[in-house]
C-alpha cells in the first residue's frame, strides 16, 4: 500500500490488525514512522458510499455477462446427428 502525503508517496506496511475501541485498527509502518489506521462504526457509511459504485458496476457486469452467455447458448445451432 502507498500513502500520498505532502512529502511524497510513502509505503505503508501493515503489521497487525486488531479489534480496538469498537472498530478495526491496522498498525504498521509508513516509511520509517509507526502509523495506525482506525476504522470505527462512524466510518461505515462513508466506506459504504465509496464501495457502492464499484460493487454496482461489478454486479451489472456479472448480470450482462450471464445474459450474453445465455443468449449465445440459445441461438447456437444444435449439433446434427451424423448418418
């Protein structure tokens, strides 16, 4: 993972994931500095909004693919029996 900051892009190396204070905490290193990310219940609506669009696009792609596959199978000529 990378974190963009005013001093440039720094790698974030996750080291530990735990449940803490009613949320998920990821501890790791950002460059040479210790860092942590805390995701609490208050963050879930924002995360849901961020993930909704890619999830909807993936679902639509799956439905379209399934429909095209079904259509292609329905118009394929049946194999003829040899004499």
